[in-house]
C-alpha cells in the first residue's frame, strides 16, 4: 500500500508539473529523466528488492524537488525568488536546495544497498563509502551538464542554471557532500529501524552507523 501511494504521488506530480512546464521541453526532460529512470528501476526490482519506507519516502521527496525544478527551471522557481527578495540575495538559490537534496536523499539509498548487498556492514566504512558514492555521482552529473552544454550550446543555459556564478560547479558538489553527511548523521538510526521493519536486516548491536 505504501509503495502504491508513493508511486502514485510521484506520477501525479510528474503529470501535474509536466503538462505545461514553464521551461522548454528539453530542459524539463533533462531535469526529470532521473525520476523516470528511478520509476523504471523500481518497477523492475520491487518484488525481489523492496526498499525500506524511509528510503522510498526520501526518494519520492527528491523526485518532487526535481519535478519542481524541471517545471520552472531551477533559476526561476517562485519559492526561490521569494526567498531571494526577502533576504536580499543576489540569485535564486533553489538549485542549492536541489544539490543538497542530491546528497541528502540518495545517500540513504546507497547506504541501504551497501548494507544489503555488500559485506561492509555497520562499520565506519559504511558512512564514508555511502557519502563518497554520492559525491562521485555529483561530480559525474557535472560532467553530464558539461557534455550537454557542448552538444546543445546556448540551448543548455537553463539546464546548467549557473546564474553567472563562476563557482557554481564547486558549490553543487559541496552541497551534495554536505547533504549526504547531514543525512547520515540524522537518519542512520531511523534507517536501521526502517530496515528492521522491512525484515531485511537486523538492528545494530552497538547502535553505530
């Protein structure tokens, strides 16, 4: 039931924000492609590899963040403009939220994969490896943005969303690392409990992440 609700919510958001996006269709598709890929992967694996509720819920929230950014483009999300005006900021910072989420949400998924499909266990290597995977993916995503810019030229401006910041790439990777670190500190024990309820892994004997 929980899985159906989460998938239904994701599809509803995709449909609602995808019918008439403010961004051009290419930008919308590029921003939402990870969500579509995740839905396909979930459909293919949910029977033999069901995700914990915490992990699935976080991925759905991440999908909503991506859908909102894809609808307006990250540089033009209204909520980011409101905060920009309220705090007197120089730019719309919704993309910063997106890159923080790029670490905060997926790191729990990576942690789950490591716990259930590797021999790492609940050692000190677990948070290090989970965070490293997210940081590596963030760097790879910057490669994707670079390659897209080379292929599409000026048509990739909205997808890149740098807003004139020469350090945008470095900020993106740093915020991903920060997000993954915060999630591991705050959610590891809750994730262990969620995995225990799923019946896929027992509780940690020492309570460590």
